[in-house]
C-alpha cells in the first residue's frame, strides 16, 4: 500500500561545502515554473491517501507558503498525517513559518548542523548559531509542536568537547526529534577537494567512534530514544515518514531527481530540468531509471533497512535465519521481543553488518 510521498525541491541559497545533493540556485520565477511542473507530475499518479508527506531538498522552505499549499491541495492527505518541511534557518522568518503552518505543514526539520561559528563557516552554512536558535523559537511561537533538528559531527578538527557543547545546546532547546550524522566526504564536493589538497583532515576512526558513543549516551540520559542508527526522538515522536523507508514500505518520489518505490519497482526521476519538464509535457512520468525488485532483493532490503531500526528490528526467516544466528553468535545481533536488533558492537560496525545480507 502506498501512503507516503517525498517531494523534492532542488533549490538552495548556496551549496554547502559537504553537499552532493541535487540542488541549484534559483529565482522566484524559476521556482514558480518548477512548482507548476511538480503539480503536473503529481497528477500523473493515482489518488493515494497519504499518511505522510515530506518536502525535502535542497531547501524547500525557499518556496512560498502559497506554493506549498497548492501542492498539498492536490494530495489526499489524512487528517492525522505527518507533513514535514525541511527548513534552512536563513530562508524563513516568523511570519513565513506561521504561513507554512496555516498551509498544512505540521512538522519541521531544521538544518542547524552545528552551534559553533567556526564549524558553521567551515562547512559553508550561511546562518549563525543565534539565527538557528531564533528560528527554532519562532517555530514554537508559530504553533509547531513537532520539530526535528539536524546536527553533524566528526567535522574536520572537531573534538569531544565541541560535540559536548552542541549536545548541551540542542537538549536545552528540547526538540521532539534529533538527527545526527557524521560528515561524509563525498567526492566532487568542495570539502572533499580540500581533503585531497591536504588542507583538511578526516577524523580518526577511534575518535569518531568515541563521539558517536558520547552522543548516544548523552541523548539517552536526556530522555531521547535511540530508535534508528542516526536518529533520536522523544517517546512517540519518531519520524513516521522516514520510518516507512526503513520498513521497506512503498512511497512516491516526486520532483527532479527524486526516487520512489511502488509495486515491485524502484525508480529515479530525471536529474535535469529539460528532461524532467519534457517528459511531463508529453504526459509521461519523468523517470530516468527503473529497477524491477525481485523477491530475493526485497528480502535483502528488509534486513539492510530494517536493522537500522534499533527498537523494532527484523524478524528472521527463510535462508537468512542462519545468517542472523551467525551474527548473533559473533555479538553483532541480539534478540529483542522475538526480532533481531543490532547490539552496541553491531551498531559501531553497522555498514559491515548490513553487507552480510547482500547476496
């Protein structure tokens, strides 16, 4: 059953040093044109009833609240649906946040990344720590009672004390949800070029592991549930939309370069505007790649994605029972309520554990 939709907005104020996402600078006119095509694409899909809607990017908060409202009005959205908008603190103010709330957004994911001016500058964020905090408080005043904040760690030159300060600040604000990711050095990004030139250095694996352990211990002590490898939530505030990905459920991906999964098919949309607009003008879904997923691959995805959910885990079945038993004996998996979940040891080497399920 398809009850989730991801909507990609590929526009940013500027590209961060670490970013390899599909995003471009834009004008209001270019954004309006894109929204019109996005609406046409959405009309090409059946009328699903959506339990979750996620506007990601890029910086979807660059859109006008009226444009978000127009898109939502095309969708059949359940009364209790989770409707998330990713927000860059530099792209909104109190009035715009209030208008987004009126348009139907009920959850925000705010990209803070760090509360330290040095690291914000290093990774190319335009906002200050004070501006990020102000936007968070404005979101509360605008009526948002479900807010997620993003943080990064393992930044070049970052130490344990830096991470502690970020954690102290984020828990002082007390968002319902926290996503924390270590820096990934993506080839082709400005920060990667600095690494190649020797201007920046990667964090040593041992220090990164200590940072991750500190994050887990600290946030748990503050009442957050570590429910997914990189995500923490207050009880009952887990991200419903992203959880559908990890449970390998179907979802529509709409917008330039967006990915989706429906029936037995995973697909990716065209990544340039000419192809994307051209296919929609021909009344075609703007797909660039499609992949038929067989039953074996579905089962592999079930473990690779499901084991990311640290509370729910995965039920072992068929040919994978022995693999789970083997990983349990080695200390990487353990049983919890009849399902397999990662142990602390497995969590620290999660990608290696996931690879065990790729045939």
